[in-house]
C-alpha cells in the first residue's frame, strides 16, 4: 500500500479496533509498533506530507498528529484495563472479594484461673521460687507411695482416684503434691518451688465439687525451716492475692506427707463481722500445709537429718472463686462464654 493511498480516518479506526481486541500486553505492544513505530503507519502519514500540495500540508500534519494522540491514548486506556483484569483474576483465584466487609475479629481474654495462676507465678518467682510443672497422668509411686501414702493407707479413700490402667500403677494425679517429690529428685537443697496445675478426683459434682480442679503446690527445703517460715510465706501469698495483709491462724490438720500438718485459715477479706463467704465465722479455710514429713524428704533423696522444709497445697480453683465471688465451681470449666466474658 503506497502512502498516498492511505486514508487517515481508516487508519485511526483500524488502530483503535486492533487495540480494543488486543487481550495481552504483547498483542498491545505489537499494535503499538505497527502504528507508532519508526516504520509504522503513522510515520508513513507524516512522511507523505512533503509530497502533498503546499495548501494541504498543514491540515495533513495536524490530522496525523491527532491520530497519533488518539492511538497513544487508546493504548494507555487498554493497558490499564488489561492490568485491572489481571488483578481481578488474581483476586478471584485467591477467593478475595474486596467488596465484602472485613471479618470481625473476636477478642478473647484469659481464663480467670490462668489470670490468678500467672499472678501467683510472678509473685513466687519474685521471692526466688522455681515454677515447676509435672505430669497429669502420674505414677502411683509419686502420687501416693513417695508421699507417705502406702497402698493400704486410709488417706487413699478420701482421694477418689481415676486409675488409668488395670494394675493401678498409673493414675490421674489427685493433687499437685507429686511434683514435690519430683522437685526433690531434681533440685539440690536449699530451694523453693511452686507447681500449679490440674488435678482430678472421681467424685460426684456439685457447687463445691468438680472432677477436675486446680491447685498450686508449694515446697521450700532448707536449713532449720520452721512453722514461722511457713506462716510468713503464707501471709505474703495472701497479701499478693487480696492486696492487703490478712490475719492467719493454724489449726492442726492431718496429712500423711507433713508432720506437723495444719489447716491454714485467713481472716475473711470480704467482711468484718461475718458474711456468706465465711459462713458468718470471719475465717476462711484456705489451705492445708505443714512441715515436710521426714519420710517424704527421704523418698525425694534428701537427708532429713540435714534438711527440713515446709509444703502447702493451695486450692487455686477455690481461691479464684473467693476472689471473684463465684458461687459454683462447675462454672470454671463449663466453657460457657457468658461466664467467661465477665473476666
Ligand atoms: Zn466474711
């Protein structure tokens, strides 16, 4: 086709149609080269101007430049459309719809038992205690024997046990006390340790009994440990939990793994003259404790002639109930969000 035969309007129409039907970046570039390249059609239009009648040259030059501008613009528009389509395809492949509202993120919170456990861990760690963990499926040896509770001991009856095997060698631990023995095997005296965790009892559940609950075992072994050390540690513990000093008292209590053993009561933190929490006595039964029985020290590989210690078994579940005024222990593990959202 000789340039003199080119119809400028047909060139523009053809170029725009080709651009519109180009569906890849490469096709678009090919159209660009064909029409706007150095050997391109538009260049041909410009090249023929000198051969025209002088009166037509100005209009022909203007027209050629308009065509060049229209093609350039159409190329840019088509290029943007192709890029947009590519992005849409990618979104679709990812299953992403930008027009949907954002997903709502529900914020959770820590369970009250976790909150109190962490507070106590901080408190005890600041007093130089190790924070220990122990297995929830425990050997009979650690759960009973090494704690001075042999097979025929009546104390076993009071701790209704879940057995995990026919021989009765594996149990779900009925208290956190086995961690005491494990700690004595691992740590060199003197040391201090607490062990928070779940414990299990096979009993019928009611507002104050649950098959699974939480305790925190404490053990201090050192030289000449006395009941005075025990009371001091318990007062610090209570001040940490309730935010102020509480008066405490010891009553004799019998637990096979301590000698002497005590029940520790604290002044009711909620009243001065008796309330429903303290059953109008102004005292709250808080925890069993005592000086570690020499047999238990021996079972943990520690010489009772040289070392002594105290131990306590804090009922974490009960403490959480006291602190937040929870009236039924079964709420704690119910998984009921209406309960949990309050904390
Ligand atoms: Zn009270």
